[in-house]
C-alpha cells in the first residue's frame, strides 16, 4: 500500500472541501472496496478523509412518505430496517444477495454505489485497462470475458457494474443526494448516476471531483410483489452473472432492472411496457443492441430465463 | 479522535514551516527537504479496547485492524488468509458486529471495542461455541477456525436480532436458526479443509442451548 495521511472530517462541507482541493485525497467510508484496491495499488490516494463522524448514518422518513438513507448507513442496517423490509423488499433482497455478512456490516450505502468493477483485467496491473490507466487499451475484449458486459459497453471497455443494491435502487427510481465544496446540493436520478464507458471508461459516475454523496432517497413505496433473483457460479458470496430486480403488480405491470450484464444497472422503461406479453417480449426489448463476446453470449438467453422465473413466481 | 485531526493540521503546518525555513538555502536543498517531509508519513495515536482492555498504539495509518492485532498487540489468534476480505479468517467483532479486520484501517477504529478469539474464551473457560466446535470436529487444520468461531457467534446474534439473509423466506418475519440460514450466513468464511457440515452442527447445538 502506498503511503497516505488520514483524518476524520467534522462536517460534510469540510470533507468536500478537502477532497476537492487536496490533490490525491479520497473519501473513505466502510473501506471494503477501497482498501482492497489500495493494497493492490490500483487506488493510490495520498490522503483519506474518513466520513464516520458526519452523522450520515441515519434512515429518516421523508415528507413525501419515502425514505432518506444516509450515505454511511451500512448494508446490514439498510436491509434490516423494518420500513425497507416492508415497503422496499426488492432492496432488502438485493443487499442480502451481495457479498458476505462481514462485508455487509461494514460496506455503506454511498460506498456501494461507488464500488469499482471486478473485471479481472482491471484488477491485474500487468494488463491493459482503460479504466485503470486511460489510453492503455482493453485486454478484456479479446480476453476471458465470461463475467463481463453484453450490453452498454464500448470498444474501450466491457466491464460490468458489480453491484446488487444499485440494481434494486434503479428499479425503485432512487435519487442520489450530494454536496459540493461551495455548499451546493443536488439530487441525481439513479438512472443518470452511473455512466456508460464510451471513450472514457475511467469516468464512472456523474459526480464531480470532491462531490460527496450524503444520502440516497427512495420515493414512497409502490406496492406490488418484490423480487431479486441472482444467478451466479456459487449459491452464495459471488458476483452476479445475471440478476433481476423486479416489482410486479397484480395486473401484470411492473418494473424490471437487470444486473451483471452492463456497466450500469440496466433498465428500459419501454421494455417494461411488454411485461403483459411475457418474459420473451421484455427481454427482446431490454437486450436490443446487445454485443456479447464468445464467452458471455450465454447471458443474453439467461436474462430472459431469469425474468421468466421471476414472472412465474409473481403469478404463483 | 478529534486530536488526530489537529495532529494532521499540525503536520501540514510543520510541512509549510519546513519549506519556509528552507527558502534561504539553495533551491535543491529546499526541494530535498520538502520531498523527505512528504514521504515521512507520521504515526497516529489511537486507543483500541481489545477484549475489555484499553490498548494505546501509535500506528502508520496504513496499518489494518488485522495487522494492529497481530503485529502490534501480538494477538496471534486472528488469522491473515487472503488479506482481501474474501476468506473470513480475519473476522473479529467490532462493537459486537463481525467484520473483516483485513479490510479496515486501525485508525478508523479509535475508541472501538474489539473482540478477538482470545476474548471469547480461554483454554480453561471455553466459549460455548469453542466447546461446540471441539465436540463436533468443526475444523481440521485450524487456520480458519478463529474467524469461523467469531463469525458463528455473531451469526447467532444476527439471527436473534432479526437481521435478514439471502436464505430468509419471509422478510417481515423473524429468521430461524435453520441449517440453510446458518450456511448462507457463514458463506464469508472459507474452510479449505471442508469442515462446513460440522461447523453447522456446532452452531446448531449452540443455537439450541439456552442463552
């Protein structure tokens, strides 16, 4: 690990100011992904600003009847909150489908949204990777790409977003609240939060340098039956090959977001209109334009089958 | 912990004054002085309450919680397996909650209460989970065992607290201490000797016994 200095921020503005102004400074919350990458020297911050004393660890009801989840609320606390289990089952299900108990006890809501890809070529510092070293190329495209993206990628990057929580948040139309050093706050729709790689795979989110996530807000519960179906190589503690976050209403309408297949949680509202016509019609619309590799072509039919499984459960 | 921030600010001030003091010297010397200061990462003071005792430390901020226990406090029970949060051998309880001590910096835990395998029980006074692991042969080589036992103790607490898992059928109900629940919840602890079924048996016995 490279050397760094460390401090605990005393206010959100203070944290945003330091990370904006001090070159190489980064926020640290749970640290479960950042420290992993720092040990490999993929992340090399010169200064860490710890967010644990900022009071961002609360879950509050909003005036509209939704929930405001502080950025440092842990995955375990979020999935355990009775209001989340009751009104946002898809979110609780997605969280407990990810990582391990130990990691969920430390990983935070804001940090989870910022976790980096698990593309093996991003992790291997001997390989070309445009995300890790812009302009160096992408060894994954002609490499072993079984885990990687089948849609939304580019000629420069086919890494997937590895998250489960973010897929559920996309289905729930969450907002990501932030603050900048000048005190300006904004709410970014989760749909716009993660970027497609295009020619700049190292730019992964809509955040500006030093912009701090303070909370994630959920609109009021939308009812329906909630599902998070994750298909992976092991029964537990593995990243998704394909995952489906779905909220299905009694009349057959609903929302569907897919994980494990793209650089961001993959949801197309136009595909949801096809829900009454069955999984095949939804998957056709959702996967239109897919460009799988030889290794990961199986993911395209797997999306339809996982979706069919969820829709059968919704009827049962 | 507030002190640390002050210490950091002091350090910046020190760096600035070092540069200022070097100004009258030749440019090369001033540059050398600055570079030396920047790479000289100061140790930070912190207190960990480990197994009920306050332990004061001064650590390079890079020191993980795991290394602070093993290398600085000489508690060798907590094990380093993968050092990347994938195997669970380093599992300890922080304020009663299990985490991977390899993926956390010691300085992030100033003032926290840490329980390691040494704090759960002693050879003469075993924790019920330690006794159950022995009875059910919940290990072979033993390297992952401290992490398995810390995790197992925490898992039963998590189930009691109503924390759901991937194996929980009804999200609004109370999770059970079933075999499938315990296996799912223990999936972050790898045992390459493959003692899983016996570990689950040991946990089931502790779960059945009155608290």
